[in-house]
């Protein structure tokens, strides 16, 4: 999925078995690194809210893409503090060109003999195709 925001969550062997060449353990973080914008292993249960919020934010910002969270078995079974709460949602704003720049580009396009606009898939995703 080209530039689709995505959050991938994988399980992992118990942290006590990491680096012991266990048959059910593999370096998933390293495996996913080339194809993700960001990835992380949860090592403390109270950090889950922060890690998930960060992964979602990164997956949706700039050029959307894939983020990965690895959750080891023993960490998944650990209790979470009653104070742990989901972080508040903040809307992600995409950068926008200033009006002066937009006007200058428009003047150039109006004066061109054969103007061409190359608009990528982001113009469909952000619903600006009608304005184009």
C-alpha cells in the first residue's frame, strides 16, 4: 500500500529469551526497519500509550507510511498502572504553502503557453483534485 498510514503490531518471544537463539525469536525490529518509517519494541507496559500514539502520529504525518510496534509475551502479560491513560489526540496538520508563493506560481501558470501540473496521489488523498 503506497503511502498508506499503517500500524503493524507483532508479538515477540519472552524478553528472557532474547539473544539466546530461541527458535521462536527473531530480530523483527531489524527486519522491519527498511520498510517502516519508525519501529519500536515495548519494554515497559506503562509506555504502551505513548508508543502507540507516537506510532500513529508518525504513520500519518508528512508522507504517510508504515510504523511497527513489537510486543514481547512477558511485557504483554505485565500489569499496567491505573494512572496510565491514552494520550489525547491532536490533529496532524500538513504543511501548506503561503499565499504569496501560491499567487506567484499561479501567475507563472497563467502566462505559460502549455502549462502542465503533475499532481501525485496525495492530491486525491487530501481531496484537492477538484481545486486542481
